[in-house]
C-alpha cells in the first residue's frame, strides 16, 4: 500500500537528471554561439577599457596621465595602423608630450593589437575626425 503511493523514485530522478543534462547542454551551446562573430570588436573594446582608458580616457579623449588619441597627430595620415600597433606593443618614449613614456603591451597577440587599433580608429571616427 505505501509502496503504491510513492512515486517511482527511479523515474522521477531520471527525469530530473536528464532535464539537468539538457539545461547544461543548451547553456554550453548558447555560450559557444555567443562567442562566435563580432569577437574582435568586443575584445578590442574590453582591452581598451582595461588597459588604455586609464591614461587615454574611455573615449580616447585623454587624461592627466596620457594624451588624447583624438589628436591630429594620431590620425591615419600621420600615424599608420602598423606604426600604432608597434607603439602599443613596444611602448612609446616620452616624445610628443610630457606625460612620461607609455608602457608597452608585449603580451598582446597580433589579434589583440589589431582589435585595439581598430577601437582607436572607431573612437576617432565617432569623434567625427575620420570619414564614416
Ligand atoms: C600609463 C599610461 C598609458 C597607458 C596605460 C597607455 N598609454 Fe598610450 N600613451 C601614453 C603616453 C604618455 C603617450 C604619449 C607619449 C609621447 O609621445 O610623449 C601615449 C601614446 C599613445 C599613442 C601614440 C603612439 C605614437 O607612436 O606616438 C597611441 C596610439 C596610444 N598611446 C595608444 C594606447 C593604447 C591603445 C593603449 C592600451 C593598449 C595605451 N595607449 C595605453 C600613455 C599611456
């Protein structure tokens, strides 16, 4: 009698386990899918916010620690993408300003450098300094 009233424990447990497995599988799939596409840009923004904004400002407008990246001397006709990437990787001596030198980012991969240079160009574009 008591045995009849109890739900079959094996079944409901199996159902719960398989539901949990599905949730994990769907979660993993969602994580993988959201990782695809537009990754370079997202990473560039995050890299810039973490590593550059402290000196150059969130929008590249400059701070007391570093110059504005919206300065005319950093537009593409004065500083190419390759030159900019080299400066970021190797650092920049105190040269144009009196903030002191800029530290290099030797651990940035080529993709990171490309992404962060692209962010600087986007900031210059958003400031109306480059053709859209
Ligand atoms: C500790 C402060 C500091 C940090 C952090 C920093 N910079 Fe700089 N950056 C400077 C200073 C100072 C200069 C100007 C040096 C000079 O010419 O006198 C500079 C110059 C530059 C230039 C001009 C390069 C050139 O060749 O003249 C670019 C582009 C630049 N920074 C981008 C970045 C990016 C992108 C990051 C993050 C990956 C970054 N900076 C992180 C301080 C900083």
